[in-house]
C-alpha cells in the first residue's frame, strides 16, 4: 500500500470520531504479556500512526503523550508516512530492537500488519490496535490479533451513522426526492468498501432518497474538490453530499453559497466550526486525543501486569454516539482538540 490511495484510508476514516467512557461492552480481561514490566519501571511507548503529516494522527499522538506522561512512560511517534510496507518494517525492527514495551498502531493496511503484530505479541510487547481494525473482519471490535488490545472505530458502524445523518439531512429537504452523493474513500481498500456498503444500505431504507453518485473522493481537499466537481456537473441539483471531512472541505469550497447539506466524516476544529456556522449539516465526531490516551492507558496497564478490557468501541466514547449535528455539539459544548 505504497500508493497514497491505500495510505490515506486510515487518515480519514476520518472520521472520524468517540470519547469518555460510556457503555463499553463487557469484554474478557487480557492475559498478561509474555514478559510483565516492573510496576515502577519507566516504559517506552511506540506510536505507529498513519503519518506525522496527518492532523488526525497528530491529535491521537497528543493523547498518547498525555497518557504516557501521566503513567511513568515516554512516547515516540514512529512515522511511516502513509506507507504500509514501511510501517510493517518499522514494527519488525521494533520487535528486533525491543525498543518499546508498548506499541499503539494505526494501520495503513489492515491485512499487512497481522503477521508483524503477532510477532510483537509473541516477543512480549503489548500491542494496542487503535482506530483502524486489523484483521479480515470489519464488523467486530474484538481483537483479531491474538493477545492484542483493540480500541477501534468500526467502518460498518461508521458507515451506518453517516447514512443515518444523510437521512436526517434529507428530511429537511423540501422535495419529493432527495438526491445524495457519497464520496467514498478508496475503492481499492476493503475497509473503505465495508464503510461504503454500510452507507448505501442505510440510505436505501428511506424511499425519498436517491443515491445519484458513489465515487472515489479520497482523503484530501484536492481529491474531494475534483470528485465533487464531477458529481455536480452530472447532478447540479444534488441535495446532500457525504464523505471524509477533508474531501468535504474541498467540495464545500467550490460549492460556494449553495443549499447543499454537507456531512463530513471527522471532527477537526474547522469541521466543528463548519457545523456550528451552518455551512455543513453534520459530522461524525471522534475525540482522537481521548482515544489515543485511552489506548495508551490500556497498553501501559497491561504491560505492568494488570487485567484490562481488550475490546473498546470508540464510537461508544463519543458524545451522542458520534452523531455531530449542531444541536448535539452545542448540547455538550464540544471542543475539538486537533486540526486537519
């Protein structure tokens, strides 16, 4: 997944969003790591994020750093720069060097990392899978790497919520038919495909909605702008546009003062302001700082021999279960902690 297409899958899924600790399903306690660290020993946490250049990953790392500092540990951002094979090699190197007692990883490729993370667990390193599911299943929060901790945002649940917000937006459209366009992430990625199918399935439950386009929108403003321009040329009367927040930012910039209701998958400071100002209809909320902190706290606790929950749904940690309308954001006085 050397291409930017496969890279950014993780970055958007940005979506983002997922925060405080509510209603996390009960899970089995994690077995202790192969080698348990002394409770008073300072530990090293390796954060293998999507890329240092990505605001979403930087926001997560802020939470990682905060939790590390509060728990007698240090944190290092290991940057694969959206390159899946680089990320694989970095984890293999970490296993060999034993540089980190805890690894927190945002996967750029949810299949390629299975084997190296299994090696990490076998080497006694505590592995925490954060945000992106690692494994073949996209509808379970349970860890698919045996011995790992999983704190993830399911693409199927994420897609369903995006579809629900699309239905809410269409309910405010005063026409018999509401035309919706979905800007997918990348068609080459199974994770994005699972999200896309969930969006489509949810939209299909409303007979008023007509999905006029489902095209690759990617995870940058430029790719979103180009995708939207193609969609709007074919469908100048589109009512609702859904996509990664970066792509929606690009789309909204060229839409001008239109009546289109934009829905973004992600909750950066600018995304939150766009909803509050009325420029966007809603966003999928993810408190990436809180998620990074939670992942690190669990990893450090397990590395020190404590029993911890092994499966956490990040959406259950979010205000209003990640549904970020203006009313929902204002109700909790939500403040985003990262920028795109």
